């Protein structure tokens, strides 16, 4: 009961957090994404000024869950900000609802119920890709279609959903409201471009880990390598290359929001993904060569078996003919007698 009384009654979210969460949510239309909210609390208000993105161990279109090791990693990330001068802790989590509205599912409510027991009272849902042509399950009206929605909830008695008001403010305002004083110099969260780079790195790491876990015979390994190669190509073409081009454009225009460090990090990430992509293509080519070799061996074996079958049939025919000839000779001998 004490934990329930300490839950926040409103949530103040920094604008850069909303942008980074939406950028994360819009990276995939097929599965839900997940991350942690970092910030602080004051009275009954929770403040979110940073996020921690973790690779998903399980990717599904209708659910995502929080692993204990991911929460530990988020705590370490908060500790880094604290050591830099901005007292920060894990205050909650966020995830996406692609093609459905914001109300939490029973899995969401169960997950939040467990986290509330640990004092995490912020659960944000970002509803994206609501682009159906007409209302369907989960939508109350056609006005909700095509809209991006943000919702905060907590788990109430009987596993029910309790809505929590959300207020979006500039990052520096969120920090000042929480601390009651000006933001310490050099303590603000990373830029939007840097956060986008972190999301992309997480996407690549997810695919790499999923590929490394693949086990099975040669056909399964070949299929896994093909999927991995295609996914990396999509990340490269759909997200990483456009981000790098945008950074270079902003740098050319001398935009104060883009630093040489942002540009250099983006270029390094582009090189890393392209390196992984080349390695994946090498694996595909190796598997394809092995597949071709095995197919050739199989066909040779099949030809040998067919040849042996023909020879066996020929030998059987010869034996049958010899047997029939012997029967005829025996019959003639009997008649002659």
C-alpha cells in the first residue's frame, strides 16, 4: 500500500524524450519497441528527461516485456548521468502500439504492476501507424486514424488501467522543475541526432544477436543469413544512410544543433553497419556456395542410385529370363521322357 501512495499523479516529459521515443517507435511497423524512462520525482510528479534503449530479446507485433537485465542496464545509464552532475534514476518505461490505440493490454498492465512494486510509476505508450482507411477494432472513431497518440497509465486495483496526465515541456524546463534550480552545465541529455544514432545501434545489435542465436541445419542457417542480410540492408537504406545525409546537410548549413562529433559518430555507425552488411553478405555467399556444392553432390548420388537401380533391374531381368529358360528346358525334358 505504501508503494501505491508514492506513485506520481502526473508526469512531465521533456520534448526531446517524446521525439526520441517517437523516432524509436517509427523504426518498425511490425513489432512493438521498448525502452526505459530516466528522470526524477518531486512530490507526486514524475519527470522524464532521458531514455535508455535496450535490444529486444523477443520481438512481437502485440506485446513486449521488460527483462531484469535490461532494467539493470537502465539503472547503470541513470548512474552515468548522476555522476555527470544530474541526479537521475529509472522512473518507468515506454513502448509502442503499432496499428492499435493507446489503451494498455493485459500484458502491459501486468508488466506495469510488477514495475510499480519497484516504485516505477511511469508507463508511456506511443500509438503509431494508425493508417487504416476506416475504423476497426481498438479505434473509437475515424478521427483517431492517422494520428500519433501518447498515453501514460498505471495499474490499478483488479489489474485495471489508471490514466495519468502527461505534460510535455522543453528538456531544460523539466530538469529545472525537478531540481528546483538551473540545469547544471554539461548535464543535458544527448542531442536528437545522437539519440537517433543510439536507436539505430540498438536495432543493429538486435538483429546481430538474433542472427547469432540461430541454430539448425544448413538450410535453416542459409535462410537465417538471408533474413539477416535483408534486415541490415533495410536499416542501412531506410534509416542510417538518410540520417547520415541529413547530418551532413545540417553541418553544411552550419546548424548549431549539429556538431562535428554528431557527424563523425554517424559516419562511424554507417561504416559499422556496412561492415556487418558485407560480413552478412559474405556469409550468404558462403552458404550459397555450400548449398550449391551439396546440391551437386546430391544430384551425383541420385544419378549413381538411378544407375544402380537400372543395373539391379537388368540383373533381375537376366535372372528371371534364366529361370524361365530353365523351366522350359525342364518341361521339354519331361515331355521327351
